[in-house]
C-alpha cells in the first residue's frame, strides 16, 4: 500500500497516511465545499491512520450546519488540509491538492451531493 505525505502551503500542518493508489477523487457540492473547490481522498482514511504534525497552534477547525463535520485548515496560509466526515465521524477526507506527488487536476472524480445532507 503506498505511503502518502502532504502539507499546507507554508508547511506548518503536515500529514501522512497509507492508502491504495490514488486514481480518483471526490468533490462535494455543499455550500462550503463548492466554494473551496477541493478534490478529496475517496475513500476516507481512519483517524488512527492519519498522522498529523502541526507547528504550534497552526491547525484550526471550521464547522457549520449541524457541526458534526470538522474542516481543518492552516490558520497561517489558509490551506484546507483535511476534514472529518459528517457521514462517517472518525474518518477523514484529505485535500488531494495538498498531497505530495498527486496531480489532483488529472484525477477523475465522483461528485457527492452534500447539499442534501444539510
């Protein structure tokens, strides 16, 4: 199973995980995801399998709606790094644009209808 690493733009938030080869991504059409236009890891990775390294207090969390999902971002450079799923708490979707060596623009992607969840 391949090992992946990634980070925010400034490097204050780093992460790593093991997953099958990344050949496709996931986009969501909820009001938040639509505005950030991220392509996310699909399937998600378990909390225990997502290693995070954060410089001080650089990692912030944004929640909206029912406040189940947790959207994490670097509060220094603003990059969304990963989020804890609303439908599957304890599982994380990683921003594929922040993963080293992954060309998120070249990936086919599934579109998830997140508008229907809110």
